C-alpha cells in the first residue's frame, strides 16, 4: 500500500490479533481483530479456498488503514468509499502477493456477477443513496457497497488507466488524510490525474466532467444492458449499441441511462490487445453506432474487454452462434475474463427471456473443455444462481 500509493503507514506499529468467538474481522487502526479462520492458515493442511480467505481478509483490513482510517467517508451514505475501496484494493494486494490466487478472476465472477444478481432486483439501491436510520446503516454493509463498489472502482481504473488511477488516489489520500471525504473529492482527484496524463476526457465522452459520468453509476440503482445489432454499411459491418435498464421481471426501459465506457474486439484480431481497456467510445444516450475495430478480421464481436465495465452485453443470434463456435474450437482466442462474462451473461439473459434456451445451450456446450479459473468459477456460480454463496459482507 505504502509503495503503491506513496503514502506511508501513519502509526508506529500494526498488531493483528485472533479473537475467540469473533466473526469476520475489524479494521481498528493499528489493532486489527480477526476470527481464527480469517488470520490463521495451516500450511500442513493445504486448502486453496481457506488460504484465499485469509489472504483476502488480511489484505482487506490492511487496505482499510488507508481507505477508511486515514481517509474516512463523511457519512454512511457513501460507505463504499471505505468498503468498496478496501474490497478493490484487497484484490490488488492479493494479486501482487500471490499471482496464482486468481484474484481478479475471483473479483469478476465471485463479486461482480454475484452482485449483478442482487442489483437487478427491485430491492436494490444506489451506492450513494441517503441514510436516515440505523436500518439504513445496516443495509449499507452488503453486496452493493462491497462488491458493486469494488466493480465500479475497477471500471474507473479501466477508464483512466491504472497508473493515472493510482496517481489520482495518491493525491486523494495525501490531501484528505486524517479527515473525511465525499465522492466528489474522489472524482475531483481522479479527474485531475486524468487531465494531467491526458487520459480524461476520453474520446466521444458526453461530458468533460468525470464527476457527472461517475454519478450515473453511484447515484442510480441497477445497471445497464448493452444490446448489439450488426448493420451493414458499404459492405462493412457496423454495430448499433443500445442501452436499457436491466431488471428481473420488469420490461427493459430507458428511464435510467448511464455513461457507459465501451471497449470492443473482433475475436482473432492479433493487432488488438486484450489489455487495452481504454474506452473506444461512450454510450451515454440510448444508442450509438460504432465501426468495426478491424476491416481485415471477420470473427465475432466481443464487447467489454476483460469484463472491466459494470454492465451486461446481449448480441444478436448470429454473433452468439459465432461466439459459441469459437468457444468449442479455439476458446483461447477469447480472454478468460470474457469467457466468464459470456457464461454469466447468457445465463442471466436466458432467465429474463433476452436469449433463447437454444442460444444458451449452444454457448455453454463447451463446458467440459474449459480449464481456466475464471470461466470455471462462472460455470460453478452463475449456472447455479449463486445459491451456495454466504453473505459475509457484514463481518469484514
């Protein structure tokens, strides 16, 4: 943390103590308390998930020494400034300590796609909605604050670029240390870093204000579905993108709109790097039409590289069919994060009637061939509806 953000730990020591009968962990400044299973790991009895649990929780509580203790949210309405950041930074730290832990694959599949299930229900609420009671405060310690918070923060990283994002967080921590923050403070520092590095505003943004853009994500419940339709123009495929508010049991609407960072790749195009997740364009209104990213390669389109954006994607039947063929014949042409995204999106969309059972079964037919962690976790979690997941957010 200190080396990443350039802000040294502010106390002379750090004690971490296992407390009998305690659940989860608590980030007391300089004295973190843990349950036994979130601090202690028996290396003589190897267990990948128990090891991950210790790694994630310890990283989460240490992240709080900066995000939560050094700089604290001003009021409970923006608890995500504490818990969303601690969740995001825990995955950042875990990946640095143990790259084999599949930290980012866990965030995408275990956190983002799980919270999307909650966030598409009529019980969802905005990350920064108001708090007026003890019940409201308790509500804030759930998946929207922790997992949607971490996912939206990860999307901010992709919008600005990692190093610009870290630069903005460094000035945010430095200028607000030993004080309180609101989301406008965060957005100010991230925008300033983007302006300094030339990564904000990006091309075709609806507004030059990073704050206005991000408030479409933090001040609204739910998330968008981006629907892709191919249109031929002068013999070349163009793609019409349409956004709608995606909800379970409710017809899609445009009652809410988001500023959506769009990234895209034609499968099989070696000139287009999966790691380049800087927005190609923005979908801020109801529709936008984009040209192909390649006029040479004719594979299916993938939207939302590495699933960095907090939205679902639906394609026309021909693109779904082409994706299914690639998955069966050469799945490594599609990034593992996007394979996880395809699995979780097609499962959700089949449940809401956006795609047919035939499309779903065609896309998922390659399951026995999969070997990468993130898509395997997607098969395990998204196809089961996350029914075996435990809600632990109120305990860390």
